[in-house]
């Protein structure tokens, strides 16, 4: 079974600085998808970025980028020019490429990011 | 914004009472999911639906049932609520053209006393 591990329960960063959140996963599959979700105090789960395992190029979305190391099974999230609104819990998630209707996302336990001014 | 709403957003109930949570979506997505979020566990799948009247169990389905009589509504029912079902419940959808990606509703916080 696949597992997702986020080894940093809490991280902090100052405004305008860069922070990297770590995620590792375990799978025997060669094709899959990886995601980062943001959960602010409002509790809404917001999709931040998505990576397809068969693509070598790292995904980017504005100030958010990933470092996807397939052989190491590592998927870290880099937030550049951090803003106060980035303060949230961040979840890493895995999904198999094999499509079945009920295939769930497998989530890590989350990393709480605080941003100071 | 995937056009997902959940109701109620907050609910307090007593052990043994039935509770129904509603997920409503406005974009005719076929695939819908119910997750629960608990400290130390992340989000876990309860039930899912792949069409009207087509539903099946997820990882943590004991004590829950679902129904989907219309494309836009996916209902989660706790037949007899227990304190272990105190949690935050999220509904999610997958777009047809991006089925591996799930977008979440705002969540319902349920407290069972």
C-alpha cells in the first residue's frame, strides 16, 4: 500500500523569504500523481500544485514550485517570496494513475506553516 | 472554485441521533467523494459515487451510508451518531477531464456529544 510521510509537523518563515516543505512517499507503481493542498484556518482544502510522475519537469504555479525526485520518492514544495496569506497547514497527497472510480487520495499528516512579518 | 457547497457547515448532535450531511455541486460532475479529517490521520475516504445511484465504500465506511438520487447532491448519513464520528467532513469532486484531481468543498464540522 502507498504511504505519504511529511516529517515536519511545523515550519516557520519570514515574509519575503523562501521555505521548503518536505514530503516522501512509498509506492511500487511507476505512474501516479502527486499533489500539495493548502488548508488555511478557514479549513477549506485548496489545491496548490499537481505533478504527474511521468513528467520529469517540475511543476510550478506562480510562487509555488516542487522538487520532484522520482527515484528518491521525494516531492517537496518550495514557496518563494512568502506572504502572510501563505500561513496554513499543507498536505501532500498521492494518487495512483490506475483509474478506478473510488480511488482515494492518500494524504500525509500535514505541515503547519507560520509566516511572520 | 469547483462550485461545491456543504450543509450544514457546523452541527452539534447527541449520541444515537441520525445525522445527514449534504454536498451540492453545480457543474454536473460524475464523481463525488466523502472524506473525514481527524488529527493525526489526514483525510480518509468514507464513500464515493460514480453516478446517480452508483455508490461504494471507502476506507472508513463503517457507521455511514450515502445516497445519490440526483447528479448534484451526494448525501452522507450517520444512522446513529457516535462520539468517534466527531470530525470534519469534506465532500470532493473529480472533473471528468481531470479525474485524478479532486477539488474539495468547504467542510462540515460535526460534534457528537
